[in-house]
C-alpha cells in the first residue's frame, strides 16, 4: 500500500518509519511551499501593548518567531500564547515557549470562539500570527467580543508543480492524505480527481474536496497526520 502525504519529507517526522513497520510505504507529495512574510514587531496598537498572540499552525509559530528574532526583538513575558493542535504546540515548545491556552479542537474557528468566550478579556489586544489566506477570519467574532484584533501575516503558501510520475500508477487501494484546502485545489488543478483514495485531514479540507466534486470517503479521527495510520490500517 502506498500512502502519499501532501507535505515535504522533512515535515513527516518519524511517521515514515512507523508506517514501514505496518507495511505501508509513505511518499511525500509537496504540492505547496511556504514563504515567510516580513512584518514589524511589536505592531502598532492603540494601546501600545499586546496581550495575546494566537497561532493556528506550526508554520505560523516558526515564521513568526524567526522574524521576531531577526529583528533582535523578544516577546514580552507578559504576553500569553494560544495554539491549536499538538503539532503547533510542539513547535512552540521546541522554541522554548509554553502555551497559555490550547483549543479543544485543532481548528482555527474553535480556537477563536473559545478565546472570545471569556479566555481573552474585553479590551485586550490579540495578534493572530497567520498565513496570508485563512479558512476562518476571526475579525467579526473578536470585534463582537470587544477584543482588539491585529492580523499579522507571517507567511504565504505557493503552489508547486510536482512530477506526474509521483501519482502515476496509483489506484483505489492507495491513499493520499490532503493536509490543507490549498493542497486539494493545487492537486485538482494539476491532476483532476485522484485515482487513489483521498483522505481529508479535517473539516475544511473535506469541504475543499467536495467543492472540487470529489467524494470524501475518509477523514482522520483527529486533524493530525500521525492519526492517518489508524485510518488506513
């Protein structure tokens, strides 16, 4: 069985070795790349302070902290940090920080709804270290909660052309794990409907599949690539 994952090899960690013990061959399918976007830190705010910084991806953590470091700046220890999912939390801890809040589900909308429900107090300032394009924009939600919102674009995604030989010969007995809506749209543009069985990492990715006219037959039990082995076993 072949399992293709729409990430670069270095983003797969030890998943390839775990899969091999189950007779599953994992191949990276890097349909998108990530490009950092420069920004100024600290950002301008009406109150000249930041109370919270929220992250919805490991890429957001890494590019945000790299830019802050490049500017020879530091995060004020009073700033609280919010994340989704274990991978985003892990990226934060690797950098030497601990999250003050982890959402109950690894979705951006869940994170911001929980933050706005009383975790972040009215009148506080929240910075969202985000990609250029997001599936959920929390601006209206945070405005209704009287939270000052500052969107801070830290990175953007770029489509990558992949060698057609990577997907030649795939059948319905093989799988492709799509890890973001952008990977679905990029694949559809290059190859159309997949011959392998597509797996959605989460709800927004599944919605992108349906928008392309694909049948969503499998989805991960939780939106983390490590759980894919439970799905295809």
